[in-house]
C-alpha cells in the first residue's frame, strides 16, 4: 500500500455514531454470554455431497472440479445450507455465520469462480437472514454475522523461500475483494461482520479498511467481530505476532468482540484467551475446534459435545469470555451443550485497568 494513502484513509466510523444494525448486541453482551454457531464445513461433510451435487444443474458442464467449494452450495444446494442454519439456531445459537468464509474473488480464483463472489455472498446472507428471522423472538433475537475469511493468500509472508520479498497478493487486491464481499453481505441483510480465522494481520487490516470504507460510503455502521487463530504452541499467529501484539495492531477498529478461533482446541487455547481477557477493552470471544484432528472420529476431531462444553464452561466461570461457540469439528450437538453449560454463567467484565481505545 502507498504510505500516502493513509492521508485519504477514512476516519474510524465507530468513533462518530452508533450502530445502525445490531444496536442491541452490546447490551446483550453485558447481560449474558452470547452463543455463536458451530462449524459449517463439518456439517456439510455429513451430507456426503459428490461432485454432481456441488455442481447442480447450473454448473453441470463446468470445466473443472468444484467439489469442496462450500460457498457455491448456497447457490446449488440452498436447502442444505438452510437446514444447517436451522439446526444451529434450534441448538441455541444467538449469532449465525453466513456460508461465506471463502466467498471472495481471491479465494474463488482456486475454482475459477471469481465472477460468482457477489452472488455467493448475497445468497448466503439471504439464507441466514431467513433462518434468523424465523427463529427470532422478542426475548431471544437472532443475528446474522457476515463471515469474512482470511483467503488462501497472505500479504505478509513470501510464498517463495528463495525470495523473502515475494508476495502473491497485494493489500489493495485484498481490500477490493473484501469490499465487494462486505457490500454484498450488507445489501442482503447481515447485522454485523465477522473477520475471522486471521493468520495474517495485514490481511485483516485490509478487511477492516474495506469495512470502514463501506461504512463511509453507505452511512451504515455495523458491529465488527474480530477473531484470530494461534497456529501452534508458540502462542503466535502465522504472521508472527503474539496475541497482545495482534490485539494492539487491530484495536483501532473498535471491534464489538475480539478473540480466537480454530487451530487449537479449547484446552490449548486457554492461556491465550486468558491473556486477551486481561488486555481487551471490548468483549472477548472464543470458538475453538473440537479438540485436535482425529481422522477416526465422525467429525474429524476428538472432542464430544460434553467435553467441549465443559472446557468452555470453565473459561466462563473464570470470567474470560463474553461470546462462545465452535469451530472445526463442532456440530449442533456441541452448540446445544455449550449453550446449556453457559446459560447461568455471568459474562466477563472488562478489566479495571483497560486503556481507552485510540
């Protein structure tokens, strides 16, 4: 990115006006621990869809294999995605993620389907919106979170070990892709945005910059959830930052929630969530994998619902979290147990020594 571009960067919309959607979320987070849904990919695997199912009639003659392109299912198998949403809402989820983790032009280039990115986001958000509207009640409103994934490319790390300066994507390419995705999600009715599974802080900055531009352009202001992923026992995200550095790099976005997901199961994630709980002057989220990968398991992961829920209950009782859910390997059964275990536990309170966001 050209350093001079910072002069024209939009000022933080969050510093100027209240949320235009999802305005009740901060109040709800003060009252109780909110529940996020679980894994989309894990549930899709249960349907054992073959190449023909992914293609549907519309893409029957498409020129390359597209099995595994889960975001396309919002177009070709919408009933499957809606059914998964319904199961998570029935399990007690307050916030439902759209099926858009890889619905950017950058990610869809793997399938040659860049031109479908907007449609994927629109259709996915509509499916989630319909499901949330069907399950919402005055006492328990449900919210659609527009899921924004990291893309398969990294702006900070070279893909060539022989050329440390090489990059396979630029900041501006990511920003443009994220802006297109976010606008489609907003137009189709999402209540908030979830920038998730962040392994490269620069990718996340591109997403957040795009969101701020979108808010400036539309006059809207939606809550933003930010969630990174610690990739191993080093306690760092892939681009090298500790969780404290990661927080301080992104806190300017004034997110509604900040936390961790994926990569590690809850047991290994605990020290990093505990650290964020002491640092963050916002609400802390945690939605771990169901333990470590296990090919012999039905879900591909070790933990059963009672194990994952008991671990997250301990987090909650220790005053570490405001929002909890599940990532890879979790199912509606996991979410139901998590919701039950955390129902009567008070949410984390902000640390008394927090620093005011700049």
